[in-house]
C-alpha cells in the first residue's frame, strides 16, 4: 500500500479498521504459506505476524534471520534487508498440527514494524495501539518492554 490518506488512517488513526478478509486474500493469491508469530525471545513481546512459504522458511533456517513471504507483493521479504532492523532467530517452534510457526528472535536494530513513531524511529512492535472505549490509542514505547 503506497502512502495515501487511507494508509495513514489505517496505520496511525484512532479508528478500528480490521481486515477480516486478509486470510481470504491470502488464499486467493494461491500462495502456499503458514502464519508465523514473531516474539522477542527475552521480553516475549509479540512483534509481528507474517507468513512463510517454503522459500522464506528455508532462508530463515539457512541464514538465521527472519524471512517471510509477502502476501501483498508476492515476493520474499527478508526483514531488515532495507531498514537494517533484522530479526535474529533464537529458536523456531512448530505448533502441534504443523500449520503455524513461532519465531523467537533477538532484535538487531530499532524495531520490527515497517511504521515509524513520531520520533522517526522504527516502532518496536506492530502492536503499538490498544483498543480503549472503541478507539485505538497509542501505547507508550516504554510500556512495551
């Protein structure tokens, strides 16, 4: 999604705009993927949820950094390749049905989200807003640790 008023409203606004069609879009893309929850190995903060196909998973295992399959761009996304904010793999966990993954990581950089805070730095986590009284409120960065 390019920088548009809609993108700013989605990523920075107070309105709850959940994309309940996300998995339908992923399925329609034809990509064979599993969801990947990414968690800080030390703090246990949930940093992001992405998807991995075979290529992304193999890259992650081989290089020791988190890689995903971008379902919106249909390409390999190595986290930090452009931002420098890489996610070093500490452990890879597989759920009981082998249809999702958990990457425990060590953050190498400022944050894991593609968005930036008002200070211009990458946000620590993609989960930077909390639902309060029907509106989204920003969570203080220090309270995330």
